[in-house]
C-alpha cells in the first residue's frame, strides 16, 4: 500500500495530531462474521508503529493460531488474519453491532492503539468494491486482490452502493479546513476511486485545488506494487504519470512523479498542473520522509 | 467439570458413536460479541481429546495472543479465550447469526473436531443462569463463577427463560431411546439443574428411572471442585451423598457415591434407590474409566 508507506514518512515530517487521513472502505469485507477494514487497519497500524513492516499489512510479530483453527471449519483460509489483529476486528464488529458508526469505532481503535492522527473512513455507509474480470462473474475486491492475487483481465470496477453512500461529514470538513490535501500514491480506481466517487468529495477538492497535491503510483511505466498499471491500461489510460495526472488535473495543482519519468514534466505542466520529479520509490522510512517533505514544501505547508 | 472427567472415562468403556451427551447451556455467555458455550465446548474438546488437561477447559497448547490484544479495547479480561478456542466461538457465532440452531452448530463443531459422540445442547432456546449473592444484585453465572471465582453466599439461582424454553426434541428422544442414562457428578443446581428444569425432561427421566444412574458430586462432605457443596448448604440440603440422592430419587434407580461415604449406603437405600459405594475421585483417566465401567455394569449396559 503506497499510501501507508507515504503516511509513515509524512508522520515524521508533520505532527500526527494535525493529520487527518481519509481512508477507502470499499474493500471492507466480512470474514468469519467479522467486519474487516483492511485499508483502515493498515493506516491505523502504520501510524501506531505496529504494522508488520515486511508485509505492509497486519501486526508486527502476530501469530496465526486462530486462523489455523478456523481452517477446520472453513477450509484453507485465503485472507490472513493474525491473532492480535483479530482483536481489532472483534472489537469493531461488536461495536458496529451495538449501533456505533464505523467512523466512531475507527476513532476508538486509533485512540487505543495510538499514533495520534485522525483516521476517517470515507463513509459510514457501505460501499462495496467489486471487480469484473473478463470471462468471470464480478467478485468482491478482496477475492480478486487477495484470493486471486490480482490476476486476470479487469473489465470494470463496480463501486456498489456509492451513489447512495454519503461521504463522512467529518471528511468533507477536514478537506475544507485543511491547509493542504495530499492524494497518496494509491490505486486511482480501487483505493482513491471509491473516495473520489462519493457525492461531493470531488467538488470539495476542486475548490481546494491550489492546496492539493497528487503523487503518481506509476513509476517507469508500472506500479511498484499492485494492479493499478494493468487497470489503467484496461480502462484506456496511458500507463504513465501523464495518464495519472489526467485523472486528477481538476483536483490537484501539484503533481509529483518519479525522477525517472521526468520526460513527463512538460506534458503534465501543459495540463495546467505544477509537476515535480523526485525519487518517489519509498524503499526506506527515510525515503518516505524525504518524499513527504518535498510534497509539504511544494504545498507550502 | 466432573462431567467431563467422567465422560473421558465413559468414552473408553462405551463406543462414543452410541453415546449422546445432553449439555447445559444455561451458562452460555456473550464475550466480545461471540457466543461462548463453555459446557458444550468442554464436553466437545474432552471427547475429541483436545481439552487442556491441566485446566479441564479450553484447548491443549492454546495461546492467548488475541485475548491479550483484546485487553487494549476491553481492559483486563476475566474469561480466558484461547486463540484456537476463538475459532470455535467465531464459527458458532457466525452460524447462529446466519440462522442455524445451536444444536445444529454444536453437531457441526463436534463433527469437525471429532470424538464421535452426539453432543446435544439441552435446548435451542436461550436459558440464562443468574446467581443472586447475599447483598449483591443477581449476576450472570460466568460472572459469579469465573470473574468472582464462585465467592460469596449464594441466595438463589435464577434460570431465566427456562419456563419458555423447550428442551431439545432430540434430547428427549435420546432419553426415551437410551438403554441407560447417567447423571454425571455435576453441580445439581447450575449444571444438571437447568437441564432438569426444562419442561418434560424430569418426567421423561421418571419414566426411565430403572435405567438411570446418578453419581454424587459430594465426596466426604464437599465437592472435589466448584461451589455445589456451598450451594447445597445454602439451599437447605444435607451436604452429603444422601442430600444429593434426595434430589434425584424420583429419576434415578442407581446411586453412586464415594467409598469414603459408605455410611450413606443404607440411608440412600431407604430412599428406594440402589446405592453403590466406590472410588469416585477421578484423578486419572484410568480411574474415570473404572468408574464408568462400574456405572455401566450397575445399569447392565
């Protein structure tokens, strides 16, 4: 998750207490009767310094005894849930069942685990991302992404429920009141896409455009990780920072691309954006922090 | 749990496939949104050879990582749920939520874990055992038994919902068709009590009386474990095999007491029962099996 790596760096350059993270919940899923919010958890664990650094998701040093025992009842698992991680899902599920909103529970969890930043699910309403592969019926995002390891030719992304879902009011307020907004180097269709598709979010960002930066997840013609490159191609977009910039030109003034893509500086400038070419590949926390510093500087934060 | 120790022995002397165990569910409780059936689980794990032999409940070699992580959200836990054990509760909870009956889920779990015996919850309806201590408000059984370590002076046991609950039809059928019925050396009020309080159960056993044996949980004036002795005293019963025998005289022909209580052989015979005095303290599996063999012999099974 490029967003998590970026956040880890951002939290080194910006006081977490002043940071609000709006997180995709389109890939939330029910496993074993538990409400799992993979993106919210990754962000929460990352900011709390508890994330498993090797995997980029889940908790550091977690064990998998419960999951192994669950396989007796459900067969071989395809979605990993650690024992300590389960506690988060149990708590979330119980709180949701007792009537608490997802945003409230997310805040409670973030507070208990620490990290200091505000973490907001994009909506308290259910949006469910489905993926339609060529020759297959549509499937929930996690099934495509984890179970099928993002294989197959994506025909389209369905954001089920997105028309009816209201963006979290606190998220809209956070955007309005922010001194700057950063679109992390995430998948434009399944990570940022669901957030931007919520009614009113894109318009708020358009109003904020001078204070918005976007970071290209495409580096050297491909993604560092994940299927964003293949999705761009499938949906008829150029697989380059320019292709990404076109998706955000109405909502972002500053556009960050990798230094090896500097041939796109001029084409992106012609879109009316302010392009910056730097090293965006976050192989170490220090590199993440340096990238965050550059973005903050460009936004004059 | 005397019942579990006895069952462990019984399963060595009697083919588990022909064994049906009717289990109290009055002390079922909701923990972290999960439906936990402590007695059913202890019986299931025991018969599957998976029980933690030191504790007498829970799974052998289980770990407690999830519980430790849950304490971040819920504070220090007072009810132990192991990581592997959690899988059972997750499965049960999800199946119940999807509309399956407790008896069905119990059978599914027993089948997956193995052991071969039929395990029947006493009812698919909810009966909730509460304990009223002197000077305190009534509390759910697990709170009294585990959280408070069965301390305090019990004034009364409330079997909430027992009037409306129907005994499991399969349990009544099992009693009717059994070649013998054994009342395990369990607490007469909170373990056997809820089962016997269900409409029709006692009458079925009265009809079967010649084929029913009961085993005294009172040995040498006290229980091996648990608060049955104090409850007997509190409720005005003699704390002896005779006191126990009086509770079951209408439903059991054979009455097993410990050899050190043999002075009660005659008084129990005078109740119209057939008393047997043997070593009933099940300190080893072999001793459990020997006791089971004696009971089976007395019932001519």
